[in-house]
């Protein structure tokens, strides 16, 4: 019995060795052979350029394993996170960038690591009809880049992306506000449209938010507020379709937004916007 067991173990060991050898023959780059760090790193970069992200990640990880205390290992760590991002594995990419920052907070690639985290969240932004938690994480990560590295090229791109993110978040507020308006939950709708003016006043949704406030205020009989909201819309966006619609709504009620002066508009904005003018 002992001889049979020994024979079985030997056969199994040979089979495993044969499988390992066959695998290494198929993928000789991944066979564990100690190689110069530059050679390993260049092999990984070549795979990355060829969009073979899985193999690139394995080779970058091999750089870390074989040369853990080298400058190349630090670079390989962030390049592995980048390869994960390119492959669409956003969770792994964020984890890799965060690991880099935990180990090398002052490293030369730290700036890019923060930017890469923001990119991962930004690329996951979905339509305004869905939950916007990822959009908010993208906003926070992009703001982090602009605060930490205000003069960098990454900060310049982050600011452009922030405009897109804020437009997305404003769009979500508008979607919810319109739904409240249709459902006769007018005060809830007013709060959503005011949020757009408070937090996202530089986005493309501001003219509609002002028009919807005109609609909402007229619905609940707040004629003065509706008039001033319409006048503010006309002052800032006189050629917009939203102002034409608001103007018609107001004049049908006997209200003329052209008669509202700057002090009234300023007072309206100050009630909504901190430091409004």
C-alpha cells in the first residue's frame, strides 16, 4: 500500500511539473527567471503598448517581486494600476493607486496616482437617471487633484472634467425637480431648482432652473418671487428659450419682468446664493 501511495505522489508531482513547464513554454515571459529590472520593465511596457493588459500587469508585478526596493518597482506599481484602468478594471486600478500613495506618498508618481483615481471614477459616470454616488466620488477626486497640484497639467484637465461632472450632478437635480413638479410636490421641486443655483450655477442647467422656479412659484401663488426669478433669468439669459417661456407665463399673469430693477434681482440672488449679486 505504501509503495502504491508513493508511486501516486510521484506521478502527481511529475504531472504538475509537466503542466508548469508547458505553461512556461507557452508564456516564457512569465516563467520565474531572475532577470535585470530594466528587461522586465521593458517587457511589461511592450505588452502595455500592445494592449495586452493582463500580461502587462503580470510583468509589472514581477518587477515588484524580483526587485522590490528599486525605483523601477515603484514605477511598476503605478503602471500596473494604469494597465488595470485601461483594461476597465476600475476597482483594481483604484486600489493599486491608493496602495502606491500609502507606500510612497511623496513619490514622483504621486501626482499621477491621484489623477488616476479620479479618472477611474470619472469613466464610471452613468446617466442622470441613475444614482450619482460615483459621480460625486469623481467630483471629490478631481477636486483633490486641483487642490494638491493646482499648477499641474493634471489639474488643468481635472478642471475641465469638473465642469462635466457638475453638469451631470446639476442634471440629476433637475430630473428630480421636474418629477416633483409633475407630481404636484412643488416645494420639494423648488428646493431642487434652488440647489442648482446654489451649487451648480455655472452649468448649462441654470437657465432652466430659473424658469422652473417661475413655474413653481406661480403654481403656489408666490407671484413676487416668480416675477423676480423671471427678471433674473431675463437679465442673465435674455435670448434663451427659457426666458421667452417665462416671459409668456408672467405676462399672462399680468406681471412684467422688464419692470423689475437690479436691487430686486440682487436681493433675490442674495437670498439664494451666498454672496450673490
